[in-house]
C-alpha cells in the first residue's frame, strides 16, 4: 500500500515547538511507508503547551512521567483538543508517538478510526499486544519504543490486517488534492454513488467527507506557510491553500480552532 505522492504530514505545534522534538518519517522503500506518516518524540515536554490542532490521523501515544507511563490510541479531532483533560498531563516529561496515514488504519487496533475524537486506552486498543504494551511502557529510548511498535505493526500486517480500499483511496485523493475535491469526480473514478461514498467515509474515517476536507485544507495551509518559511502574506496563503479569499480562510480557521489564522499559524512558535 503506497501513498499517492505528497510531502504532507499533519502538524501539531504543541509537540513540534518543544525544546527537544525529533522524528523519523518512513521512506518509500520502508515496508511501513503508506501506513505510518511519522514517528516522533518530545523530551522535556512543556506542559503549558496544551492545545492540539484538529487533524486527520490517529496516533499511538505514550506519555511518560517520573513514576508512570500511559498509552492511548488517540484519533484526530474536528476541533481543538485540550490535552490538560489528561489528569497526569502536568507530570509528563516525555511523549512518544506514531502517526498513521489517513485511511490506512484498517484493523490495526480495536475500535480505532482516523478522526472522530476517539481516545482508547492502550490495553483496549492493541490486539494481542499486552506484552508489547508492557515493554513499551518500560522502554527508555526513542529507538526502543519505535522498534516495539514496529514489531507490533509488522505482526498485524502479516496476520489478519484488512483495510477498506475505498476509504483508503478517497482519503489519499482528498489529501493529495489538499482538501479541494468535487464529489462527482470521485463518483466517476470509483463507480460509487455520492450517497454511498459519504456513508463509507463517515463510517471509515469517523467524520463526513466535508469535515475531512476542511481539516485537510486547514492542515495543508499551515504546512504550506511553514514550508515556505513563513514568508507568505495571509492573503497569498489563503489563495494558495485553495480558500476563496482571506475572509473565507478566517472563517474556517475560526471554526476549527477558535483562532484567527495569524495566531493559529504561529501558535507556540
């Protein structure tokens, strides 16, 4: 399973703008390319950075504090996620996570969808993964942690992994087109009706096609702004991101984050 070719990965400034943030992105030759977007870790986590952006991917996340570790599957959200809802949040010193490509989750985890507010405790998410979870909670390094998750994923891929290829195709199509699509084009490409496509995507991804497109477009605009070094004016950013104009971008940003673009794109920077 391969992605259709793009450099997009959903952004989370509350993680990325910490003192120590590092990540690994599987290359096209990697057996997990098309399944995993990014493996990341934050050390010396700043708990005052507590607002997570809406995104379109599910993560396996492990939160390490001085005396305990907690593992969750966390689906993408349709709005801001306030991480302080985790009762141990202020005790966290390290966060390790794996971002999964939209539409590729399949049955890697129990009850997990890409988007839709899912928060599933590790014990309930991993399939026959109690040994993996125990070792993951005790692991001390980025490399150890990724190796454990990688082994779990490969084992699932080689056993009864199944993915809805229609959901996977549509998710990739939306991402490649930066959230700007025409449903009629999807109908002609897939052979399925508008109604059936909407039903399958809602079930598979946890949100409607319209909502998924809106979050993808928002994340692409954030990605584009920082990819170009923050040199775009807001009006140019709006046009290059596919919004009608800056006012339209303001409305969408406000709806998804409660923040105007000028504040959102520089959050925690």
